[in-house]
């Protein structure tokens, strides 16, 4: 009889051990890539829908959202009456604004509906859009809106969207993004240049561009232009893509 060739038990165990080691090294990266791919698609959908809303508004009112919201009465009407009309089941769930502070800690983040973080940060930070309170739509996305533009010729207001609501990571540049309504009836991601952006970086409707505004930092101010890089899928450091490369270890 011919000899029957087969793997020994030791060889099988060694092979399984090697496979286990490789799996333990690659599985976290695979899971992270899948999660980021889902978030990227959600971001694209949100960006598209906001552009549709901006264009519908222009057609309905014969003016852009910045022109309409350049005074406080227009801003209030847009936030409480008009914007909800374009989003199904858009309901206010929290009255938080920049002035709200917890009486015990003195922090203005404790009364927010959930904890929010800067990119890579560990300490809760406030929503940059801190005037309207928080709203939720039928898809579970959370919205907050910033101050009105100071002039009808300036872009604004800024709208902040948590594209998956209370689900983690609740972090700027991962699932929390900022957009700006423009005077030409569209929407741009925060961080993108536009000739009608305000020049006041610390004011109501800032022009925040550049890689220095998308990096790991405890302050939300250093995560604001991440929206532009996330939409374009380019890394702020010039090394590869945003979703697969820049967020790899963040």
C-alpha cells in the first residue's frame, strides 16, 4: 500500500495560530474601514440633501437662504418654520445654546443631548452651531444651526449635522460635520473657499480653511474644516485619502 500523506497535528495547530495572528492584526482595520465607508456614504447623502433644500428654497422664495436669514426675524422663521418643512419629522429635542451652563460644573456642554468630541479628543466639547438648540429628522440625524450672516451678501448660516445622531463616535470629522449655505443657492462644506465667505475667523460665519483646522486637538475649533477634506476624500496632511488614510489611527 502507498503511504498516505497528511498534515500532522502540530502543523495544523501552527497554521491555525498563524491565521489567528494575521486575523487579529487585520480585523480591527477591516472593521474600521467598513464603519468609515458607511459614514462616508451617510455624509454624501446629507450633503446632497442639503444642496437640494437650498435649491428648493431658492425656487420657492426667489432668494437664497443667506439673503433670507440676514435679519433675525428671517433667521428665526427659517429655523423654526421653513427648514422643518423641507425635512420630514424635523423636531426640536433640546434647547441647548452657548449660554447654557451646568450650575455645578460651569460647563456649557453638560446640558447638550449627548457628549460630543473634537477629532481625537477625549474631553467633551460644544457644538459649533450653538444658537438654535438641537433638532432631529426622520433618519435620526441631529441638526444645530449657528448665527445668521451679518450681511445678505455673506454666506450663512452654518449648519452642523451629526449624520448618525446619538450613535458613536459623536466626533467632529467622523460623524459630525459643518456646512454653509451660500448666496448662490447651494451648500458648501466648512473649509471650502467661497468668494462670499466672511473674513472673520472668530465671528458668526467664519472662513475656516486649511489643514490647520483639521487635526487632532482637544478644541473643536481645530476640527472644523474636516468637512471639506471628508467630502473631497483627501488627507489634510497630503498623504492619501481622508477616510482610509487620515482617519486610520484617529
